[in-house]
C-alpha cells in the first residue's frame, strides 16, 4: 500500500462538489440581480441603496472567493514521497506521512506539528480517495499527476530509478 501511494497526485472535484458549488454560484447571481432591483427601487433613499450595494459587494466577493478556491482546487497537488515526506501545492500540507495499513489510515504530520488522520477509501493505480471522518461521505479524490515535481524531474534526468518507475 505504501508504494502505491508514494507518488504525485492531482486533486479532482467530485460531481457532487461541482454541483454544490454551481448551485451556490447560481444562488449568489440571483441574489445579486435581486439586490440590483432593490437598489433601483430604493431611489433617492441613499441609506437603503448603500445597504443594498454593500450586500451586493459582499456577494460578489464571496463569488470571487469560491471561483478562486475552485481554480486552486483544480491545480492542487500533493506528492507523498517514498522517504515519508510530503510536498504539496499548499505549503500548509508539507510535512511527513505514514500509513497504518491494518486500519487503512493515512496519517500526516505537518511541518507545524499538526496531525491529520484520513481514511483511505480507495487506492488504485488510477485513484486515491480519502475521507476525514469515520462516517464521512465526502471524499477528497486524487488522480496520478504526470510529470512529477521539478526536483523529481531533475533526479530523473540523471537516470535515477525512483520507487514505482519501471525503467
């Protein structure tokens, strides 16, 4: 199991996550349209208009944050190196990792000392699926990345064989 996980993985969004995010974005767009109507209806009442404009700006900011988060998620990656260290697109995820094979748990310890234990829901050559809680139905899904990190590419240029390579 350890050798199967020791590689670079790209995060993917599940259909339910995509659907939830799209529904939230749609609700925000409808609310913004409604606020535009309220701003017009407020007419010369500048206090009401200012309140509606403020709410509209908060919604726009929220939508931008959701969109940025989705983009970051699409580009998120984590590399579980064979030496037990973690490299990731998010600096907060860097640290060490180990597997409790009997319980199918992935245990990570961040450079800040924070320990997270995740359930390994599925691990194949094509997919890594992790959940945080014992009864959690939500998963974080990953697919193998192509190309590896720059450091891994540099090592590979020297012809070094890495775990999992079939050179």
